[in-house]
């Protein structure tokens, strides 16, 4: 008698019996390791003998037909289901449990700028798939109604219409348009006639910006030319004025058309960042005051080399981005 063969057969039967007690599982990889749904065990309880779980029902209005979000929560009910799975264009969403009262919420990723077809699959406690439900959600990029500035804070002075005035002056280098071209390597060199050498430093030239529409502004940045420190051509006295009037008078700290939001009389050579409380304004004026650094060449002159004016603000009428919705 071959005892080795008998032992081998007996061992095979034991291993087979043990493996039958551990049901197979359906493994799904969702990017963070594998999740498993149990398949039905061997025996009389099979998916064929179990009633199908009914198709899930989504809450009214959920989800929207189109959305700017790249992830949407699907909320609804699936009585009799234990687990919910969603398959979409971007792959399979991580399964979620269905509560005892049949409620579920599952986050589904969308692919941008297309119609995303999504299939919802309920699973019973035995891991049997039920009746499916299909929906379509279109992702659309978020845009502003006027295709203008968004609610994001940005430099609203870029390419603004620029005018200058005040004391007799001229622009010796560059042009006033360079002050809003976004390039701090270019600049305008202002030369202001200053006969009042020993008087108070109250004479000024102004630079006025037409932003084109009303914005909510919160700070101004003045950038001097690269040579301003060495040549002592930065202003130590300056002011920022705002106006929301349709057609204000020339910039003046004493006229009701203008609000002075920031002023400085002892500024340094560094580029100043001037922060102030939010104000609605279409017009911005920067006043550059004489500072006793007069060039005693006929006629006496004050020289200012200004490279850029930036006004940080946002469109007060912009539609804010919708808050991100999720199951969490």
C-alpha cells in the first residue's frame, strides 16, 4: 500500500475544505490600496436566489446638470443596499456604506469640460449587485458674466488710461503709459519746475489713472526706477487719492470728489506698499510732492523717476466662486 499517496489525498481534502470557508472577494483598487466587496459564499445563498436591490434614487436637484466643480457629491437613498459604488469617466469612486435608513452620499470625480456619465451600483449585504442607475453631469469651467476681472484680488491698474497734471512739469524719459504696462524695468522721468526753493514742500504733480469701471481697492504699490536710489530721484512725499465719481475734478486733497486714503512725508528709497481700508473707486491719483532735492540748474527742478503704479483690488460685482460641496 502506498501510504504517501493516501496522505497526499487526505491533505488535499483538508486544504479544499478550509478554503471553502473563506469566501472570495471582489477587489477594487481606488488609488489608496485595495477595497473588497464580499462575493456570495458557496451554498444555497447565492445572488440568483436573492431579490435584486432596487436602483438607487437621488435627491431632487442633486447633482446639478452642469457644475464648475471637478468633484460632486451624489446624495440619495437605496433601501436594502449595504454598499454603494459609482463608476464614472474618471474611474471608480471609493465605495461608501449605506446607512440603516437607506441613505448614502458618495463623492465622484469628473473629467473637465465634458459630459460625465456616471453609473451607481448598489450592493447587498452578500455583495450582490443590484439594479443600476445612470446619470450625466457636465463639467463647465467657471467664467464671469462680463469676462472681466474675477473676484480674485489683482492689479486693476494694468493698462489704465493715464493723465498727469499739477505743477508745471514734463516727462523727459519714457512716457506716462509705461507706469501701467506691468514692466518695472521701464519708467517715466518727471521734471517739475520748482521756483519755491526755500518754501514749504507743498507743490506736487499728480498722476491720475482711469480704471475703466468701479473696483473695490485695498492697496497701492509704487515702484521707483532702478536708478532712483543712486540718483536720488524717488519721492519722499506722496499721497494716494481715490474717487468713484463719474467725472471728478483734478486730484486735490481738499476737494469732496476725492478721498485721501494714504499719505507720506518721510518716505524712504524702498518701493512703498500702501495699505488702506477697502474703498470703491474708478479713479486713482498719486501725488508726488517736492522734497527739497532741487536741482539748481535753470530753471530749478524736482526730478522723479517712477517705474510702475499698481492698484490691488477686485470687481465688486463679480460672482464669487461657489463653495466646494462634498459628502464630508
